[in-house]
C-alpha cells in the first residue's frame, strides 16, 4: 500500500512520534493506522496521552435530572462564541429538559419543543445565529439517586463537561465529589466487569510486545504483565481509581465508607473524539481574498 504524506501527518499528530518513525510504522503495517499506533507504542515511540479525547469541536453539554433519571446532551457549534450566546444556551437547556422524556438521540431529534421538533429548532437557530450546529449525542443514568455536575459551567446546568452519577442512596455531597472526580480522572468504565474485553486484550498484547522489546525472559515478562494489567485496570475503572478527594482510598473504598453503592455514571465532554481541521490563518485569509 502506498504511504501518503497525509497518512504520515495523521499518525504523527495522533502519536506524537517523529516523521520518519511514523512513516516506518505505516510501512511496516501496510498503512493500517490503528496497528501502526500500537507498533509505535511497542517501540516506545508514541506518547502515552490519549488523543481521541482531545476537544476538537465547540458547543455545550447540558445536564438535567428529574427523580431517578438524569440526562446529558451535547449540542455542537462551529465556534466557542456560540456557546456563550444566550439564545443558544436557552435552546440547549430546553433540549436537555426534553431529553428526560426521550429514549435516544434519534427520538430526541423528533421530540417537540416550543411546538416544533428539536431538529427543526436547531435548523432555525442555524438560520438565526449563522453558524452550523448539530445535536450530537445524549446519555442517561437511572438510579435511586442521580447527581449531576458541570465543569467549566457557562450557565446553569451546562458547560464543557457534563457528569451524571447514579447511586443507591441519597448522599448528594458524596455524589458531587464523585462527579467532580469523574470529570477530572475520565474513567473508561465503572468497574473491571464493565470494561470492553476486546480493549483489555488489546492492551495486554501491547504491553506484552513492549515487555518483549526489553529482551527479558518469558517467565519474567509474564510477571511484568500481571502488574501492568492490574495498574491498567485500576487506572481505567472508576471504582479502581484513587479518589481525588482522598488518594489514600480508591473510589470503591470511599463509597463503602460513605455507605452508598455507585451503580452507573456518564461523562460527556464537548467535541470529544471529533477531529477539527486546523487551517493556517494566513492561508485562510489568502484563500478568502481569492474568492
């Protein structure tokens, strides 16, 4: 497969590796971007930071809670300025309230708000504000007690990161602490049982390949993998993470002390997983001047 400059650029941006290393990784792996990323990690040439969660689109996440149900909704816009627009904020707030009665983002799009479907409401806002917008996603949590938290709030119940926590008992103070922890620590799953087994197996294989690069005997590598996967599980799951309020305790231990069970959570961040095309400003001006 022919390796293009665009492919090398994409892998460099995702991995943080040098140009020649990125090109070699793609060449070795027949242009497969995901396999090449793992190859770079194996060789110790990729940065550990996750790139998929980089905020690459603007807009707002809004949360709403009623009884034992909470919902988080993301509405995207082209620029951050729109997120500060009072009309946009009012629309997003109404959409979040409507989402409490919707079972999916598709159902939400057809739900009536102010006498018209949400999809039409957004179309009207596009015409009025003059910027493209979209209803991207929604997530719900149902539990005996649901607590919400918004990080970088720009208005009541909306901001850049929205978190919902479902618990077995009504300890709102502790629930708020857990929600703030989730916003900061970004757990992948509630517990080990909730982790995607495919993702776990993939991480195990990558760690084994990294360990083999060290040249150590297989018996030693097996012991290394046990420790590394234990650390991976702890860092990836909410219940296994060190609690930000008291790092001497895991979140599971803190919940036990608080007398509650954490049953579910949701964390939505604006633009998470969307690649934004960044254009050189001078080139953009020149293109505009040419018409």
